[in-house]
């Protein structure tokens, strides 16, 4: 892994610690405005981070399959059709079907 991956993991870990773990074990609370900001921005940021990381890894295998699956996942998320599980399932299934059809992966 490179430095960017470590920085990303550290940022996500520290954010999770501040927002989830510290309040649960110590009673620490962020100011209300910061909590609202974190609750509205962080889920989207984490979701986009995972998409980008997965896309960067899978584009090395198949550009077409990775691009199509990213578009499908983004459209499902944009239109809020089915939630996170359907979005990820749609992206994964489309990736594997296209990559397998192009004989770039095997099951």
C-alpha cells in the first residue's frame, strides 16, 4: 500500500473514533453544529472513498467493467433507489458479468 492509502485509513479511523467511539465510552460530545455537519457529510465521504478505492483497484483488471459498474453504483446512489446494499450489489454484479464476458476474470 502507498502513503495515500495509509492517510485515508488514518483519516477514516480517527473520524470514526471521534464521532462514534469517544462519545460512547467517555461521554464526549461534539458541538451540535459540528455533529449535524458530520452526520450529513461523513456517510457520503466514506461511501465515495470506498467507491474510489475499489474503482482504482478494479480498473487495473478491466477499464470497461470498472467504469460501467461505477456508473451503475453512482446512478443508484444518486436516485436513492434501493439504498447502499442495492447500489453495491448492482455495481459488483455488473462488474463481474462484464469482466467475465470479456474473459478478463474467471469464477
